[in-house]
């Protein structure tokens, strides 16, 4: 990721100012709680808007395949993950040491708790609605830096930007907010990752992605505005849904290699027959054909207890990441039950001792792990 510039900590007291002003009437969904968050807004974290990416929204009726239900005791044994190839050192990039990059979305829980129970995350996800007060975003960035992690700010529609067409045109107050956001990133002096409208190829995102042409125009416009103000501090994710569970080919939404620093693919272990290659393999091939020099990682994933194979799936996930030479993964660490979506479940590793033990074993096996440079 990109090099740092001189820090200019202009965000002291931002949380207190926000509490006094009551500015969080609309939404940022931080990956970790902040003590000074206004009390009236703490309950907003359970609001499904903006929803987390991945399995947070159902596809339109008739587009979701139904998992095969196998009677207990009749399921075929899970395939054995392929052994990892010989380890090769990864070059140091930007603010990170070499190694596997582990990130987390903690659903409003403490990132410190995830670090203590699971392993230190160097990426921490927040879902940000378009128009969220920038002083609050400055506090989110500072809190992540204090936890020795880089924030991944996933930008969603909001009160000042309802869809890609509007954002590309800079209408409805969008342009002023975007410019202010860029200045705020520059003032903090801390590196951030920006993901613009993730899962843009998913059918559940059609109403705001506005088709590939509008999405690409909006992505490039956002890239230009933020880069002009804080370019050295920003790493750009292009974050589509993997071609799994009937998701379409994401490549029509590809903004171009000059606009994406990392391709981050979203995909979950939904079905009892899922493997890493079934979820991500086809999309990895398409991306590497179009942009062979752009590094890739898993931008959001999880495996749950529904089919009794969670620990195996964790091992399969890490083996796939190593086998395909990806940078790392972001784990969606939330107890998620949004009915009637049939795949939602408790993804929190801390709630499942077998999965937690498998995850920690993989961190040891597939290390070293990346760390944020001071």
C-alpha cells in the first residue's frame, strides 16, 4: 500500500465535538466501538442501512439457488485442501511489513477483542454512507491507527449521493462532501483504503450501481477527487462479488488497472459442497487475464456452523489464498441473522471453538503475518 506523509494530527477532540453536535444522524458503521460515540447513535449499528456487504441483502426472488440438504450421516466427506506451495517472501509494500494481511469487520465489537482472541488484524472495515460527517470519519481513521490497523472505508449510497450516476455528476451535495472527505484524509496523515460501492456486480446492488458504464464513471471520478487531495495515503480496492451463488461476471465493472491498487473479492462458504475454487476460482482467472499485475485478496468472507464443516472450510480458505498467491483476507466477524435470507448465520470465530482453533492454526501455518509499520 502507499507510503505515509507527515502526520498532522488535527483530529484531537473530534469525538467530543461530534457528541455535542449530534452529527451522526446518518451512518458510518465502524469496525470497532468508540467510547465517545453519541449515545443516541449507538443503537443505529443494528440498522440494516448501510448493510454490510456479502450476505447482508437477499437477491431478488428466484435468483438464489437453494443449498442441497443432505440427511445427517449421508454427506460425502469434505475434500482435503491441497498442501500449500513453498513459502516465498512477499515484498514490503507501503505501511505494511511483508506477510499475510488479515483484516476484520467486527460488527461494532472491539477490534482489540478480535486481536486478543483471534489474531491481530491490520485491516479494519467500516461501512460509510455517502454524506457521513467527515469529522466522524477522521475519528474512525484515528481509532484504527491507535489499534495499529489501517481502516478500509467501504463507501455506500447515502443522503448526499444516492447512486453512481449522481456521484459521477457531482450532484446533490456529493461533490462538496467528497472534497471535504479528501481533505480530512490528508489532515489525519494516516493511510486508508477506499472501496467504492463494493459488490457492484451483485443483483442486489443494481439500484445504486446504475450499470457498468455509470459505475466506472463514478469510480474514476471519486478516484480523481480523493487522489488530488490525499493520493499518497490512499489504497484503492475494487471489490466485486465473486462469481458464486449465481453472481454475474464482474469484469464489465472493471475501472482499469490505473484505478485499482488491489482487487478484493467477496465470497462466503454458503453451501455444503463449497470450496475455495468453487467460490473464487473462476473470478480469479478472469481478473488475472484482464489485469495480471494487480494484486488480489479476499475482501470479505466467512464460514459458518450451518453444515458442521466450519473448521475444514477455514483451512480450505487459507490453503486457497496461499495456492492462488493472494495477499490475505478480511473476515466478516459478526453474528448475522437477517431473515428471510437463508444463509445468514453466526460468523463470529469467538463463538465456535473449533473454527477459532482452526483459524489460529492457519495463522501460524501460513505466516508470517503482515504488521503496520510505525
